[in-house]
């Protein structure tokens, strides 16, 4: 989690935790955090002039990895100060940091890696010059990798593993007809809700790091199953599978 840059572009906004963002415990949910990243990122590229110079969003951006540190979960009704900036650059991808600090002590730090695609072919493409002009200073020369870092599932499914069906809804799909990245986090919330008190949980008093790495997109109607592994309440692994092929991987650990 890189700190605020000393120079370069930082986009700031305020948002209040609304009813649709909060769990029954009133904490800000993980899927809501992912929507904040998307929404504030879109506002940033529009306000910066990138959309006007390089087309809407500077091309098509697909999230590759999200790291969410829930230091203290914001609460329903809490006002949040948000700041977002570029955390690093690769040849065909870039990092976006989002820092959320609440007026009542809530705090969430997020870093996401986005791959830049050609809109005609959805093939990774080099970052447009306008992006580097606008966000290069904030990146501070940091290079980021798009390589996956989370472990694949074990070769043999043992008794420590659990299968869960994840029925998809029409509202889970985005304009590319793939499951939106925020919807994956709703599956993690479902896993947490089924075992309260057992897993690393983003509740008050227990800081948690949640990492989600995305593979090939999940298309409409896919029969998704979650493979879940728990490790003594200290680590939770979730693999999103279709016919045993892994399409995304998540890990939650206590900080």
C-alpha cells in the first residue's frame, strides 16, 4: 500500500455509506468497496481529461487484482474522505490506489491492478500517452506486475475443503456481459455470512487483508461453484470454478 504521492495527480471525493452498501452489522461490505473503486476511478478519468483525450476511460480497463485492507470498517451513515491516485505502471497495465478515511474512525486501503485492453479486440494494449502524461508523476517510477500471486487449489479435494454453489443473477453482469468485479466480492460476503465468527472477518477490532485475483471472465449462465478452504480462523481461501477450471481466486487473512 503505497502512501499518497508527494507530487502528481490525486483525485479526491466524499461519499457516505448508504443503506445498500452496509451489511446487517452496519459495516461497509467488500462488494461496496469494489464499487467505490470503479465509480471514483471513472470520475477521476473524466475529470482529468483522459476520457476526452483517449476515449472513454482511455480504452477498456479490466481489473486483474484487488487488495483490500479493512483496517477499521466504516459504518452505515459514516462520511468518508476518498483519495485515489496511480500506484504504479507496467507496459499494458497500471495500479490504482484508493484510500478511504471515515469521520468516525473507519479506514479502508485498497490497491487494484487494471489491464488496458483494445476496445475492438479486448487484447492487452500499451498505455496511451495521455495516461502517462496525466498519471505518470503520481506513479513515481514504480513498476507493477500483472503476475498472479495466489496459490491454485490443491490437486486433491480433501475434507478440509467445502463446495458451495454460487447462483449468478442478471444484475451481476456488466456491459461486457461478464460478471462485474464487484459481484465476485458478494460471493466472499456470502461465504463469510455462512460461518460467522470462524473466518478472518472485516469486523471492528480485527483488521483484515482481502485479495482477489481475476482470471478469464465468467460469462452469463455459467455454473459457478466455490471451493472454500479455512485455516484455523486465520486464513480463508476461495476459488471460483467452472467445471473444475479456476476463474478467480480470493484469500482473506488477519493483519
